C-alpha cells in the first residue's frame, strides 16, 4: 500500500502526511477526553464576560418583533443569537428560554427574565453583572443597556 501511495503522491507528500498525522495524534493525546465546551470554558470563551462582549456587538440593532438578525431582533431573538455564538440552541420565546440552563444570580452573561404585564414571562435580556442588562426592549427602540427591572424580575438563568 505504501508503494502505491508513493507512486501517486510522491515521497515528500507522504512524509508530510505522516507528520500531520503524528501532530494530530499528539494533540488528541494532550486534549484527552475533554469536551469542546470544557475546552471553551478553559479558554474563557464561554465566560459571562464573553457573553456580554458578544451581546455588545448587537447594540444599536433595531427592535423588530420576531426578528433574529442584525436587520432587527426582539428580546428572545437577541438572546437566541448571542447564545448560539457559544453553541447553545435556544427557542425564540422568552418564556421557553426560562426552562434552559440552571438558576443564575444576575452575574455577567446570565439571562434576565421579566414579567411586565402580569401575564408571565414576556421579556429576556442579558445581565452585564453590574445591575444592567443588554436587551431589545420594545418597538421603536434598539438593542441597548437598561437597568434590571427589580420590580418585574422573574429570575435569572445561566446557560453558558
């Protein structure tokens, strides 16, 4: 088999392929059984600060009901897209997003859930860790910072 590979690709290409295979094997041994998410956490990729930084990239995007793109987002579309950048798939519904992750504390990167109407969870934003959240509040506004609404707060969830 080696001779047939050498006749098609040449000795130099074969040696390069073997060298690449050795490097991949060494890297796999170094990584071991760690998951992609564990490696991301170690690198700080999934930190609350990284989530806030991702959300800051959406500041100024107009509110569009049902939107989930830079052309326009609503509150749950914003959180859905920000968390997708970290490999987390969330539904496009604030109430449904409340069922994901673990109870949070309002730390940077936590999802913030509010009920402004008395009809249940109707709003979600991303905590910045300093009593503020980044959110897409309502029609006619853009993604912005707002104080976390203590009087309407339902809770926090940590999903990354």
